[in-house]
C-alpha cells in the first residue's frame, strides 16, 4: 500500500483540533485521549509532537497571539506611538474575545511562546524607539497586557440578569435599566473598553510630554 502523501498527524493538526475544542467547550475539554479520538489516531502518537497536554494548550494560546496585528509597530509605519498602541490593543482584544477560553493562559505572560514573545518584543521596541526609557517601556507593556486581558476575562453587561424585577428600586435606586444591559452586551463592553483605553492613553501621553519637557529643561541647563 502506498504511503499517504501527507502525514496523518502534525503539530498544526493537533493545535487546530485542540483550538476547536477549547473554543467550544473550554480548556478542561482538552485531554490527550479526547484529542486522539478527535484526530483518529492513537494517544501515544501525540507525544511525537508534544510532550504534555500543557504544551498543547500553550500552543493553542500562542496561535491566538499569532492573530494579533503587529504591523503598526513596523519601523516604516507612520503611526505615532499612541495611535499604534491603540490600534494594537483593539486587535489584541479582538483576538482574545474571539477565543475567550485561552485568556487565562495568555494572562500568565508569553513564557516561551514564540508568537507571544513577538508581541512583547514589538511593543517594547516600538516604545523605546518612540523615546520612552526602557524601564517605562516595560511598564507600558505590562500595563497594556493587564488592561486588555482583564477586559476579555468577562463581560460587565452579562453580569446583570435580563429580569427587571431583579432590581427593586427600593433597594437599588440607580439600577432601573440594568436588566437591559445583557441585550446590549457588545455595545456596552466595547464602549467600556474604548473609554478605558483612551483614558489610559491620555494618561500615558501626559507622562510622555512631562518627560520630554524635563529632558529639554535638563539639556538647557
């Protein structure tokens, strides 16, 4: 019998199948036995590509990081640092909200994941090129990760039930419209993210200008 033109199993197939399971059922759904059954192979064959289930989940999370747009950090891109951070944050959040079950892994940081490290490298490098001191550039990268992953961990709007009787005005005089939040989830959550992102960038812009002014004053002395 002729050998198949393509191997029955590959890292890409394993990650793709595991990603589908994570998206539909959560991280707990992934096991080597379940993956082997989904792929139509024997369990031990997975270990030719990944040593552990955790390695598979790390690769699934890294595949999400690979979806984040980094073009705004290219040296030939004309966007300033603030616009670049804004556009990257929007892209990053979009990737996370499309794959929310991977957020707990991504929130731990890039570790050894290649795509995650490329994201961290791009943000840090762009901030340093823009004139931020390396220590502050590191803090900006951390701050942005906290904000973006935090925004994707859950939905504020879905934290309220779609039942107007749940919020008695006698007890909660300011929550008369809270039961409407769930049906407006996307608008509320995206609006909150954009409001927070702009406030965050406004604050960074003030720090940036203050640092530039101090540097100019020191140079003149």
